C-alpha cells in the first residue's frame, strides 16, 4: 500500500505502446477514473505506465476488471527512456499537425505556431516535459461530443490535449 501512495503522490504517466499517445495524471485516482481505464476500454491494454521519475509501473486489475493499483516494476528508474518515449509522442503529434493543418484553426493557431508550442523533450528536463504534457485532472468529465481525429474544443484539456487525441486516441 505504501508504494501505491508513492505513485499517487508523484503522478502517473501513461504512454501508448506504439508512442502515439501519452497523458500525465496527477495521481492514481485520476488514472483510475479516466474512461480510458474502464474494463471495456479499447485502449487500456495498449498503455505502459511510469512514475514521474521514469520507473515503470505495472497495472493490477481487480476481479471486476478495474485498475486497483500500479506496482513497481523490477529495475532502476530510467528517466531517459521515458523522455525518449515522450519525444516520440511529440514527433507523432507534430507530424499529424503538419499533415492536417486544419486541426489548429479552431484554436486560432497556425500549424507552425502550434508546433512551436509543443514540449521539446530533447532539450527539456523530464519535469519540464511532463509539466507541458496533457494532464487529465478531471477524467470524470466525459466528452460525449468528442469527434475522433479532429481537434474540437470538446474536452477540459487545452489544444495540445485535444491534438493528442486527434493524432492518436479518443477517450471512450
């Protein structure tokens, strides 16, 4: 139980196994409440988890299929690995914005301006990168009007949060 509190205190980072999507969560509770972790979610098994220090965390699901905890994986923390994974996610979002310049229009941004605002994991510390990444702080607010593959201001997130969904996954 102590390790679970440690994760909750320090935040959780979920990264798609193919590096097309990532979210930072302020704590384990917020991750549990996100519809992406629901037992019937199409995506929850395609995620890898880290704490904010780069230590891998392994999901544990209870008998009802709900996430109960994140256990510490064997090995040392590897902040460089997490930083590289987040850099790949940013490159994916950048490529998607270049291929779909119309996605930034609802936010009053040109694709170039939007891309310039993306985190730069190659030159930032892990803490700086995570601070700039989409944070899912209120996952219980569902975006029923979310349109997959578009950047419509339909969630409580910022343009980067919504761009991440357009380039990767939508909350179920």
